[in-house]
């Protein structure tokens, strides 16, 4: 199974010596950046839903 750019990116962020003889600016590309933004938007959206549900439940008590 091939890892996504984000999977590889997480490894490189944690272990920067694992970069293939390069620097992050030369390793990360637009595709990986877009994937990162999409994942962040999903995380924020999910957190927003959870918070709204919690507030709604608290207001109904």
C-alpha cells in the first residue's frame, strides 16, 4: 500500500533527518499542501459539530 503525501509528511516532521537529502521546501508540493488543508478543514468541521452538539445538549438540560 502506497502512503499518501501526508503520511510521509508526518514522518518527516517528526524525524527531519528522514528527508531524502533535501529541505522541506523542496520535498513538499502543492498536492501535499492541498491535502493538508483539506484534512485540517475536516478536523475543524468535525470539532465544530461536536462543540455545537455539546452546547445544544447543555442548553437542553
